[in-house]
C-alpha cells in the first residue's frame, strides 16, 4: 500500500485528485497539505479562509498539514518553508508519495520533480493530460460542487466571481480560457462531492479586487459576514 500525501489547494482539481486516489486500492491517502498566507489566514492563491480548508479536511476524514507562508514571500523563502514542512510530514505520516492535481503545465511539473529529488518520495499526477473539457465534464457529472473564489479579470468577466463550477459556467467562458482554469484564469473552492463524507456548507461573502485579481469571499456557517480581503 502506497501512503500518499496530497497537495491540497482547496479547489476542484485537488478534490478530484483525492477522489481518483480514493478509487485506487493500492493507495492510502494519509493527509492533505496546504500553504496559507500567514498575514491573512487564507490559502495561497485561492484566497480561501483557513477555517474552510480545515472543514474540507474534516469532511474528507484526513489530517491537514498547514504550512504558513510569510507575506510577501520570495521563492527562496517558499522553498525553505516547504522543504521543512515536507520533512516534518514525512516523519509524522510516514508517506511514500506526494500527489498533485496538475493538469498539463509541463514547467510546473518539471519544477516539482526537480525540487522533490532526494526526498525519496514518489510523485503522482492522477489527472495529468486528461483533456480539460472532458475532465471538467467528469467532475460536474461526478457530483463535484465548487465555486469560483478568485479570477483574473484580464481573462474572464468579473461577474463570474462566486459562480458555481457547472455547465453554465463552461458555456459562458471565453474561448481563450481553459475549462479548468489551468493557466490561472480562475480558482475554485470545492464544497461537496464524492470525495467528502459530508458537504462543507458555505454562504457568499463580499467580492473585492486586490493585487489585480477579483476575489469572491466565501464563509462557513460558523463565520460572520465580515471580509478581511480589503
């Protein structure tokens, strides 16, 4: 049995990667690993509240390895923090491999492979090179529920912030936008699906623009409606 730690962004690709790993009888997922912006207590890139990611881990029945990143964070700082976090995770979880939800960006995969050399860990990419329109349909048909939490307004309309990841979204995307947002056009938060034991109940918060991106805040039922994205 291969013990796998999953790199967890909180989005649809991570969630669907978890589901694919769960279907493999030779694999045991032993934890999720997420980087957080320590200044805002939100997941890096996606801008999701830390508490919501914790609720995802609970819904998946898995421990969450939380990696705080300084803000701002240089690439050197990122690599140092991640190296330490992975070493601690190996000792704690005794994993054999780490899995990623990457789809087709060769440079990202090559970077991961280079940085993981010498760790003794196997790298898994369960969704690699699945055509993204096909993959998006598989996710939607498979019961994955997600919402857009961050988008690049230079690539798609700001009004899609907070939109559900569904067929109506796919139909409304400009032709230049990847159906899964793999080039950074948009990011999501997965709140329900076959990878979870129970849904993560969410409500909509404010939509704000910061650092050139549009963020749709989402809240759990236990949080108030105040946004700290401003």
